[in-house]
C-alpha cells in the first residue's frame, strides 16, 4: 500500500504511512493497513513462512502517534538493514508500551550503534533487551552516561599527566594501560552529582594504575604469570587488586589530596581483616611499590577478601600484558626512527653511544636527551614518546637510545602509518570520530578512523619557480601584510586617551541634561593592534584536484606562507583525503610549531592528489588541533574543488549534512570556518553548509592566490 486515506473528522486527505504528524484526530491504522505497508517496506526479507502479520497485529494495538513513530523508524532502519528493520517491527509495540518515545528513541539509537560497531546479531540482541533497557532508563533521573561526561573526563585524565588514555565503553571498569574502559551508565548512587563523582574517581583510580606502577613494563606478563602460578588464579587476582588499592589510595592521599577527599565521600570503606594491618601499613608508606604488593599477595594468600570498593573496578592482566608488550615494541622502534630524524646531518657522525638521558630532579617523569654531551630539544611528539617509555620502564634503556641506521633497526617499521591498511591492526593508534547521519538524526559513534601522515617531501624548485612567476603579486602581498601588521586599534570610551571621543561626549552631555552624572569615559586611545590569531588551512587533496587545481593550491600556499611570515600569525597547513570511513587521512604539511623552512617548502611541493573528499571527519580533527592552541581568533580556511564525496556512499545529502554538523560543532567551539572553492556548482550546497557569508566561489583559478590573501586579510582585520 503506497498511500492511505486519513480521516481528520473534517476532511479526508492522503497521508503516507510512517509520516510524523501532530494531528491528534487521526484514527489508528488497522492491522490490515499496517501489514500492507510493512509488506512493501520489508519486501526484501519477507517470504511465505516469514510475514509481517504478527508485527502488524501488535502495532495495531497501540495509539496512532506510536504507530507513526514506529513506522518512521522502520523506514529509516530499513535503509540501513532490512533484516534489522524486520526485527524492530516485531519489537516496536512492546517497546513503545514499556517506554516513552524519548526512551524508545534512545533504545533504537543504541541498537543502531551496536549494528555500526559489531554487526547485525549484536544489534538484534540489543533490540531483545527491552526490559533491561527500560529499567535502566527509569533510573535516568539520577544516572550519568559516559557519552555526556566522556569529553570532560578525557581532559581531566590528560591534566593528571602521563600518556593520553582513551575512554571506551565496557561492561566492567578496567584499564589495559592504553585505554580506560568504563560502564556506559552509572546510577549506583542516589543523585546525579554522586554518580558523576563516582565516574571521576573510578577513572582516576584506573589512571593511577598506569601512573604509579601497578603494571611495570619491564615484565608485561608478571601479574598474569603470578596469578596463574597459584591454585586459584581468580582469587589471587582479586587479592592483589584489593592490596594494590590500599597502595594507590595512599598515593592519592599524598599527591592528590583533593581527589582523595572525593574518594572518601563515596561511602564507607570496607574493613580489611585484622591480619592485613601490618601489610596495609607497609603499602601505605611513601616508599611502597608494586613489589611490596606482590610480597603481601604471597603472605596473605588464603585470607578472606574485603568487599570491593565502589571505585575499584577490576583487573584484566591478560589485556594489560598484550597492550604493554605491543606498546613497548612500537615505542622502541618509534624512538629509534625519531632519533635518526633529529640528528640527521649533525657532526660528528652518529655512533650508538652518543645519546644519553639525564633524569629530572624527581628521577622519573621528564627526561632530558643529550647528544654529544649537549642537550637536544626534542619535538613535542618525541618528548611525549620518551615520557611514555619512562612511565612504563622507569627509565629509557640504553638499547632504545640508538638512531635507526643501516643496522638492525633500519628495517621498515611494520607499524608505519602508511602501511597500516596492509595489516590486521588498522585501528591501532588512530583517531576515531563520530559522523552525523541525517536520516537517523543522530551520530554514528566512532564511525570514522583517521590517521595523520606526513606529506612526502619533494626536493624540486617549485617554491622558487612560484616566487619568480608571481614576483609582482608577491611584492604587493608583502606590502599589504606589512601594513596589516602595523595597524592601530582605536579604543573608545576611555578614561584617558589621545583625543576626545565625540560620540561619548554627546551622549554624556545628554545624560547630564537629564540629571544623570557625567561619565569620565570621554576619550579615545590608539594602541598598536596585538594580533592573537591561529589559522588552520585545510587543503583538499582528493583525486579530482589533479592537474591545474593542485598547482593552484600549492602556489597559493607558497604566496600565503611568504606573506604570513611577515605578519607573524600562527598558522598550520594540513591536507585531507582518504577512501571510506575506515581510511580517512590527514596529511601534515606544516604544524603550528613548525618553522617555515626547507622541510615545509618541500612538503608543499609534495602535495599530490590522493583519493576522496570526506570533509566532516577532517573538519572535526583539525578543529581539535585548533582547540589546543591558545588564541583569541581561530580560523579554519578550506581550499576545495568540490562537495563532500567518498566511495562508500558519503555523498549527496548525507555528506553535506555531516559536513554542516561538523561546522556547527566548530562554531560552538568559537572557530570561524570559511571555504574557498573552485566548484561551479558550489552555490547549490555551500550556503547550507557554511552560511551565505562564509564561502567564496572562484571561477578563474589564476585569481586564487590573490583571492585567498584578500579573504585572509578580511577575516583577521
């Protein structure tokens, strides 16, 4: 049945089934009408033995607004997977009877997320858990979800120091030293504030395991081997965890007293057996290490266990051993290659003994790298790498301090980003981003996998040739930007200044005549304009830019870099491309901290067309980088030749809507986005994505360098 007659009580009109409506007078659809519509919508998965009769009969028993709600979502789910839509149709009436529409929508979105991440059968299992989901939603008045607090918790954990730990949803709370797994929802305590505090303390306690040495990297499988060597491995693991919790609590009390006070507010701490007292005193000493915990494990094996603390989580030694072993090998190879890049070309020639690490005053966390006896300042990513190694091993071993050369470390690193898609580990070390699905009106969680790659530098005279080709234009740009650098800013309504502010004087006189007191802010003051700007250039490197568009992009970047060096603004350049949601790629051309040197010029020269144009994930990633920069004005300027497009269906309305939502997220973060396009059809979609005043279309690519400079000058003035 393609359409149906709806009786409104006043007139009859044709209403498509599943259309959302607020017309309360519409009569409920009959089972026959619903069956006809379901037969058409779910035709691909129906057969003689498998019909929509049961689903139609169940839906016929609910009110009309619930029928419309169910039909709306059946149609949406069918576009993703008709089989899943069939199962939802059979559960819809029960779900709507047990839950409100808001709760039912959350149930549907959870199901779709399960389908996106794990496939059809886990999604069907999620549909079947109606009773459990309804009960959990009934607790939502006091519940807190990881989705809502996750971004804040990640910032909180990063502020605690150590390597960045990614938050992930899990059935239990544990860490493998690379990720912290937390339950999707916490509603154990009476109020939202208390449950939020529990999330915070739980995450902090798992972080403490990685920071205070619960899992030393010198022996990744130590805990697993120790537990398995005892008669009851599960009891041994729980005993070790209980003892280690006493040690970590004492670390909090000494080093993070504020967090310790929050920890103590989470109810009574279970009492340990009296026989534990001497060992607890030892574990709470400032000199205690995990070795003391292992000794206590041996001494107290067989003793009764205290009740686990609310914030304790669980231990998964197998996951820890796997993550630690993989990370140690990756970081060893990464440091070898980083050292080689840092000292390439330095004299005297390298040998294996020239690198030395000097520890800081605490002896642990911030090592200083020496080369030939002189301090060598590593880039931020290398410093982070060194700190991560120290966090695991307590030091950087001598065998790590060897630059990769012609010896055993010169072999190709199997974990190089450009080779990631050849192996089985394609999501290791990648960034994961949500993507907006306009049909569902919700995000697909962690749908896109993105990696940063370096543009392969090309040692050709492209930059010099560009400067010769545009010598006159380059000179004009320099003069324009020099003038922009020297501009003054006029501050009005000042108490002291260089001249009278006549507007303020007229207003003050009027207020004086009306009986009010005359303001003393009657002057203007001219001050040198202090520029505090960070600009991110996002360059389209899709395959469609091949040829003159790619040349124009590179020429524009050369001229712009030359001008920006005069102006002194902070700027970065990244290219973007990729193919499908699992292979989104950002190409580093120039980071904010990189000088405009020969290496950057070689990378600009090396910008080449790649694959497709998945814009939403690129915008989200670059906005994340911009958010890490302290600046009053933040700009994201996109150079592109067309609209969003990718091989896996990321095109048309889907791609445009996801890009628009990414830009709305940027706007909420205070980032001003602007697009410069060479697409002749841009007026069809750019106003919707960027807004009418935030894009420009160029019909002659020869105008691109000057147009970019004009726009930049306008945006930053």
